[in-house]
C-alpha cells in the first residue's frame, strides 16, 4: 500500500537570488501532506470505526507510521493486534492516499482510555491535542525488561552521523527532512526512515520493527537527525530502546524522562564529540578519559 518514492519530493519553480542577480530555477522540496489514521475494531458483527489522529507527514511508509503511532501511544501492544492496514475506498483519489485505516484483530480491544480527544500533530509539535503532559507518560511494555550490559566505543559513535547522512536520499535532495536511524552496537545501519516530522520518522522506524517482530530494541543505538524532544524519548522507551543519540540538543524534559527510564542519552553527536546527558546503568563507554 506504500506510495512511490517520487511522491515524497516535488519540483517547484523558484527565483534564486545571488547578490543582486536573480534567476528562475527549480527546487526540490519535501512533500508535506496530512495523514488521517482511522481505527476499526470490535466483533465482526459490530465493528467500531474511530478517527484517531491527523498528522502532517511525508508520504511513504504510511502503514508503518500508523502502526508505529498506535504502538508508541499505547493503543496497541503488539503487531499481533493488527489484522490489516489499508487505504480506504473514497471518491477522492487524493483523500484516499491521505487516509490509513488500521483493522484490528476481532478479539482485541484497543486501549483508548488515554485519548481525551482526537490527536492533532504537526511536523513541529507531536503532542498537540494531548490533555496534559501526564497523558504522554505511557508505560512501556519493556520498562522492566532486564537489559544486558552494552559497551559503546567512541569510534563507533563518531561514525553514526556520517552513515545516517549518507543514506538520507530525501535530505540530500531537499535539505528539509528529519531522519531516525537504527544501528547495531558495532555501528551497522539496520533501518532508516525519513519524514518532515521527526516524531513521524521515529514512528515509521518503530512500526517497521514492530511489523518484523524485532522489539524490544534494547541492543541497538537510535540516532535522531535533529534534537531529542520528550516525545521522541517516550517513543524510544515504548520500543525498549536503551541508547538514544541525537545530532542536536535534548530538552530538559527529555533528559528527565531518559533518567526515569534509564535510557542513555547523547546529544550534539558529531564526528569527534558528543555530550552525555544520562548514562544508563547497563551501558559503559570504556574509552573515555575523565579529566
């Protein structure tokens, strides 16, 4: 059901100004369109239809985005809860491509008690529409999973941002899109997703891992192309991720939540430096010299 890659980038006419000279050119821009996530659940004889969310996203990997969102918001707990994901039939082809309907297994009742009203998320704010900050503190299914000790090396960490940038095809073309990358402890790239919304990129990545029954991701490194917000750490916690690195800065609330879930949180990760905002009890970076 996925869009072709070409719909995520659009060529638009612009005027380029250099000094006092202007010239007509074309520029590649990342596409941003709304995606409505609908839920269908209940017994076969009486299915309930509910609109759950509208999010501004880059078309592509819409099924992963939908199930990743439902999982990280605690509405479903496993891919076994999902029966089918599809675009509904509508009279408008554009509307059809901007709605995803998630059909849940007939015996599963979604956890909708936290949903005060329909979510409305944008590419800059992933938690608009939540009743309060307490409503976001969804308990992770893997919060009490016993994690084995992990050793991180600076050599591996310093290579991550370059490896992520190298595979960001949409970013290379437009310069205006976020990415989330999943790496092994040895620095091997396993999965990457892009989107105009940083929270959508992570939901797509987690949705793919959920679909392939790869959770929890407690022996991996998550790299975020921008800043680390509270919501991104919350989503990482839901997926059992214990190491989060970001090319940008974390927020204070992100640091607080990382400490609450004992998630290693690194920020300002570049080719030869990074900041440690929290080092979890099961992670060591043995090469570091303390001054």
